[in-house]
C-alpha cells in the first residue's frame, strides 16, 4: 500500500511529501529541497512536452475531457513524481467535495 492510500484525507495529503518536509513532494529524482525539485520538474516536464509534441499519440485521443487532461498530466510528470501522476489524488479539498489531479 502506498502511504497516500490510507483512506484518511489529511493523512493521505501529508504522505505526498517527503517525511519531515511540508513543501517537497516525494519524487523520482531524489531531490530534497523545494528549489531543486522545481528546477528538476521544469527540465523534465519540458523534455516530456517536446516528446508529446512529436508523438501526440502518447496520450488519449484529444477530447480535452478529464481523462485526456489526466493523460497529459501523467505524461508530463511521470519522470519526476513518485505519487500517482495523471490520477485523482486524496486531498483536503477532496474531503470537502473538490478534486485535485
């Protein structure tokens, strides 16, 4: 079980972050500072965006519906994010009826 799948929205939200941090998301690049993560996410997302421009078939058919937007998000962030890119996540907003991807 992933630490963000407990069923408790507050606990799930906190689990997205590196333990002991309240501003650095768990990530695949191994950085532990918000500034380093920002640089890494920007560089990796730009590379994925160029790849997506060359191969739009990497994501769902262009419908610009929620499934399509999730597919784009998954493609852009799959290299950097450790949690579930391109899927709905538990959040404090979800507990209040909102959605975050």
